[in-house]
């Protein structure tokens, strides 16, 4: 088709892994974000945490909290999430 845009297709993730090239991103929390996360973990009243303390059993994956990082055009949004579903935003406009 005349005039159609053509794009060169890049390698897939599996091709990059097989070829020995690794792709990855490293995410880090600022000192302020660490303080917010630690305070939230202490203050969060979670039914799952009480269950873990009483039964000495962890969730299926063994996680106590999850850190979620969302890269955006403005910066990286950091969130801490409890396995019970409660979450706390760690990123403020000052971080972006």
C-alpha cells in the first residue's frame, strides 16, 4: 500500500532473554518514603496481620507488604500495599 507508515519491529522480551541481553529497572524509595512506609506498617490495623501473629502462618507468597512502582511521564509513583488490600501512596507532588 503506497504511503503507508512502516515500522521496524524490535526484538521480543523472549528474544532478549535468549540472546543474553537482560532488561530491568531498579526502583528505590527515598528516605521520606521509607519513613511513611514504616509508620503506615506500624499504624495499619490489618485482620491479616492479626491472623499471622495468632497462627504464625504467612500469606501464600510469604509477603507482608508489597511495594508497587508505576513509572509515568511525571516520575515514579510508589505505593505500599498490604495483602488485605489496604494501600498507602508514598509519592507526593514534591517527589515528581
